[in-house]
C-alpha cells in the first residue's frame, strides 16, 4: 500500500466554503492556502502528513467516490445524487450543522389542483393520453429524481437535464416542473413555483465524509486520527461544561449516582482523598441541575467552566471508519 498523505478536500467556493473553513479552524485545523489564494492546494498548519485540496462541492463528492480524496466536506444531496450506492464507497462521518437545504419537487403555482405527488401522477397520465407527450422535469438531480418518482409510482415523465437556473425552466417552456435544491424558498417563489406537500425528496446538510476507496496507508491513517481527534475534541468541548466541586469535609457524595442522573462523567476518575476536589463533565443543559445536586449533597463550592478542547483516548469517528477499511 502506498504511503501518501491524507488528502482533505475543502470547498473552494460557493455556499459551503466559508462555513467549512470556520469549522476546521474551530477544531484547531488551520488551512494554509499556498500562493496567495490562487493555488488550489494547501496544507494544515503543523500537520505535514495532510494535503488540502480546494474543490467545488460536487467535485468533492466525485473525488471521495473515486478515492482521489480521503476526507472531505460536501453536501449530502451531492453524495446521494452522484454515488449509486453511497455506503459502498463512502462513510458519512458526521453532519456539520450548516449547508442546510432540501431537494424538492416544485410545480407552477398556477396548478391549483396539484398539491401532492398523486395529483402529479394524474397530470402526467393525462398529458400522455391527451397530448401524446410526457411531462418534462428540469433538474440536475437526475438520479435522485428517478428514484423518488419510481417510489411514488410515477413513470410518465421525461427528465430534461439542467445545468443552472433550473427554476426558470417552466416559464421558459423547456419543462413543466422542476426538482431542485432550496433553502429559503425565495427563488421558487420568484419563479411562481410551489413545493408539493409530499415533494421533499431529501433534507440535506454539509457532512464530513470519508472515502472507503482511497489508499489508506500509514501516513493517511495517522493524519485521519489527528484530524478527527481534534474535531471530536472541539465538539465534546462545545457541547459540554466542566464542573468542579470541593467535596464535603465530612461525609461522602455518591458521585456515581449523581453522574448517572445528570449524564455527567468523571473524565479524570474518582477523587483519591475524601476531601478532595472532583472534576466532572456534563452536557450544557445539565449544568444547573448537576451543580444544585452537588451543593445539596454537601459540596462546599462548585465552579462551572467552558472548555476549549476535550481530548480523549477514544476516537469514535476514526475507529468507526478504520473498522470499515
Ligand atoms: N440554498 C442553497 N442552494 C444550493 N445549495 C445549497 C444551498 N444551501 C446549501 N447548499 C449546499 O451547497 C451545495 C452546493 O453549493 P454551491 O451551489 O454553493 O456550490 P457551487 O460552487 O455552486 O457548485 P455547483 O457549481 O456544483 O453548484 C449544495 O449541493 C448543497 O449541499
Ligand atoms: O431557496 P433559496 O434560498 O432561494 O436558494 C435556492 C437557490 O440557490 C441555489 O443556487 P445558487 O445560488 O447556489 O446558484 P447555482 O444554481 O449557480 O449553484 C439553488 O440552485 C437555488 O437556485
Ligand atoms: Mg450552486
């Protein structure tokens, strides 16, 4: 097996770019773009075993599928559209909380009686019978559309592949209806289109995705552990708080029960002495209940802190992926 670096594919433009760079920098992964932002390759500061490639969101999906990139950030819609059997070539490691958008079936607002896919089925059949032609659907999501329409039992249609400005197709007369991605619905409304009640094909967001086809040599695996370890450390830190308590001078606190009640853990283990200090960690929502419970149980002082990073010996994201390679 080759010992190439970990290739990390990052959106170079479009909606996902800014959020993706912010996500990596929060995790202490500083993207360093070579040669003044014109070069589409870069590095991660301090990690020589990682090579960064700046690509469009759809190219990233393609490179993960082919194995040209090990790890990347892209939209779930693109993965599901471009890969016939996503589970066979990639692993969706974790949704990232940005790039939310839905792939939808939209028809002209003027079609007042058409509200659901079943109505569309009737329209399609009538069009075929009365006018001798098939209903045309403009989209770049050809595969997702075929699958969704097959599941809805609609076969009387034809896909007109669209390369952009899909919402304009019905007004331009190149298709009757469309399948496209939407977030606010502004573009659909501006083009007098409406989404069918049961016409949401996929709710998508940006994901961190790993390739199962890439050459996973030692250097790439080591890079993966570091990158995913930092991402997990940031996530753990952001979603939890550190709770320190001075234990009572007399008596004992049943820490195990308290921890269980408040989804807390003792990352450094139980205290060694009776009147020591303990460090717990709990979800953000559980902070006040846990602190109250500690005070009621006799703790002399309780301090709650935000954490920057919380590293751990386990690396669940990396282990899950490595188990599949
Ligand atoms: N409102 C939105 N419209 C389109 N894509 C969105 C939206 N919100 C999030 N996304 C996500 O961003 C991905 C593509 O982003 P974007 O359109 O910015 O890329 P692009 O650089 O224009 O690439 P392409 O030329 O392939 O469209 C989508 O596939 C989707 O996952
Ligand atoms: O529901 P809305 O918030 O109105 O967003 C949806 C629009 O945004 C996207 O286009 P984009 O701006 O990415 O241009 P593109 O089609 O050239 O990729 C998408 O293709 C829709 O046209
Ligand atoms: Mg776009």
